[in-house]
């Protein structure tokens, strides 16, 4: 026997949420790492406030979130044009990822949402777990998705790391990096 439930209502919320709305809110909040994020109802609309935004007197707080990076020591690039430059095979220095890769991922949120599911689909869950372990190392800066023309990679991903020489980031194929890191 099935019963119909009436969803709870709140006098301050004028719109119902569907699952797609909830996913979008969750994705937005998950992309903000290492700081408090507050979800409020403001003038009948759900609104995400970062730490530098003020909760108004008429705002109703729904929840407060904080998602920390798994590895807060990860080296970070400030732009797609890394400084110091990334060395590739043959010693050439690349100062602009757009000349080398069709996409670059350097935040945990992006790697978790896009790279790991893709890699699990292409190479399997165990391989994706290995890639996650590699990315969570202190000496890894980013994961690049390389055009197939760059090399004969089974999976066109590369890791940027200074595993060989501190503060000299280099681009490695996954196999080469895994071998150097003992993964």
C-alpha cells in the first residue's frame, strides 16, 4: 500500500527544489574548498554565501558547510601559465598549458568531479584509485589532459610534479610517474 506524503513547507521558501537543483547546489558548494559556505534563504531564493559575504537580518540560514582539501599542502598554480615553467620531454619549458594540453586540473574539486570519473570509466576503478593517490602527493601540481598527438599514451593524461627536482615541475606520463613514485 502506498501513501502520499506532503512535503514540509517553510513560510520563507517560495520555490520547491527538485533533484537537479539540489545537485547544482551541492556541486557549487563542493567547489568552494577550505572555507565556510552558508546556504541561506534570501527573499524566497536559496543563496550560497562565501565567507566574505554577510548574512542579512532577514536571511534564514539553511546550513553551513566546509569541505577541506584532502591534501592542503598541494602546490598550486595561480594561472594556466605556470611559473615556474613546466619542463617536458627533451627539456623544453612550457609556459602556457594551452599550447600543450586541452585541459588542466589543479584543484581537488575538479579532479574528483571530472578526472577520476573519466579515468575510472576509461581505465577502471583501481587505476582511478591509483591516480587519486598520485594526485594527493605533495609533489604533484596538476593533471593535464593531453591531445593524442602529444604522444602514444593509452590514456592521454599527464601529471605535473617536481618529484625529480624540487621546485622544477615536469610533465610525466602516468606510467613514468607511477614508476618514480612507487605506485
